[in-house]
C-alpha cells in the first residue's frame, strides 16, 4: 500500500529541489539558474547552493572590524511570480479519443479507395475492428475517471491528465498529487470483466503474481505501469521522500460486492470510488509541496498535444 502513516514526521524545513526560476544564494550571494538543484528554506523562503556550507551565526563582530555588508534579500524562486496550474490540468482521454478518430478516418479512406462504388455500404454494414474501438472505449474510461478526480480536486489534490512521455508516442493517463504522495493512474475499461490476482509457485517455489481480467492473462498492464513508475520516479529523484505509487483503475468492471481490490507486483488494482477514497487519506505533503510537485511533473510530462 502507498498510503502514508499520518504519524509520519512533517517534511524538513530545508528541502533540496530543482528551482522553477533563477534565484540568489542566501549564503554566498551567487546566482542560481532555474532548473538547478538547490536547498530551499521553507521558513525563510530563501535558497542556497548545495555546495555552500550553512553559515554559523556570529553573536557580535570582532572589535575594530568593519561591519560586513548585508546582501540584499534574495528573490524567492519558488513562490515569487512562479507559474501555477489549475488543480486539474489537461483533458482526460483526449489522446485516446484522437487516436480512435485517426484510425476510424484512415479506415474510411482505405475502404472507399479500394471500393469506390460499395465503400459507403461496406462502412455502414461493418463496424471498426476491435483494435480501433478499443481506443474509443479507453477514452471513455479515462474521461469518467477524470470527472471523478475533478469533483475532489483542490489545493490538497491536484491532477495532471493525459501527459505526454517525451520522445515517445505514449502517454500517462493521470498523475495525481495528494498529501500521501504521487499516484500514477492507468484507467482501464473492461466492461463487466472481473480483475483477479492469481498466484503461482507459492508455497513450494518462488511466488509469481499474475493479473487476470475476465479470465484472460493481462499482466502486461502491470509491466506497462512499472515503466511509467520508473519515469516518474526519475523525474522526482531529487524528492526521495515523496512516495510514488502505481494504480490500475478498472472502470465499469465486474467488481464483487465485498472486497475485490488487490496488489499485484507492487501495483494496486481497484475501482474509481475506492481510489478516490484512498487519495483523500492524510499524509506528509502540504499544499505548497503538492503544488510544487504538480508543477515539476508538468514540466517533465507536458500536456499531450491533443490535450490543448
């Protein structure tokens, strides 16, 4: 489970992070470029070079010595004029819907080109293949989950929908930042199919966990989630105290009345209502850090080109 114990100590006052904007080191006065790893003092709202040792306070200057010139108050690179996002950023399901439309239109053109006279009849008589309609169904699932997130979104729950993975055509359905950490959520819509955990090997051999949906082995969904988790953890490597958890959320599935959720290979599997409840649990992240993490993830995983 990724939920954080409410008794977990609060984040330290000094936080090592990458700056959104350029700032000035409060210890040596040197300029610090945007994107540089630096120490941010939340209480004083100042930044410092990671290579600078904290200065010891002097009670009084030595006799006969000239008072040192005070450095100007440094600009706060975290909060002053910092860009901000809405609690919900991006359009859920936009890229999946666009991919469905692209495939649908490509098929229409192919059929009409091959059968100039019968093309319209064939298109009306035969539906798109399942490899095409799957994108439409997936878009609906993402939209439904995105709407559920939007109802709960605010300062303590921020959402990034439909994020592009740089240098690939792939995307991340949802990134949710809340008090207990970051949740990478992959929305899946397998109508009336029941997700189940199957364990092999144990107790007489190595334990192996498998994901089945509607009786079919779908462990590749878990493997895909682990790839996304690796990317998100790399983007937040400078925040080792922020938990990053993976969730496969099945929309319109055949869930049992009691129980049903489970964890397979460290990825949680559940339905939307249970996920929403879990995202509302307490944790160590405050509203400022939640906003900071949302922005950093936005920079690492920008809006998909179809999300506007």
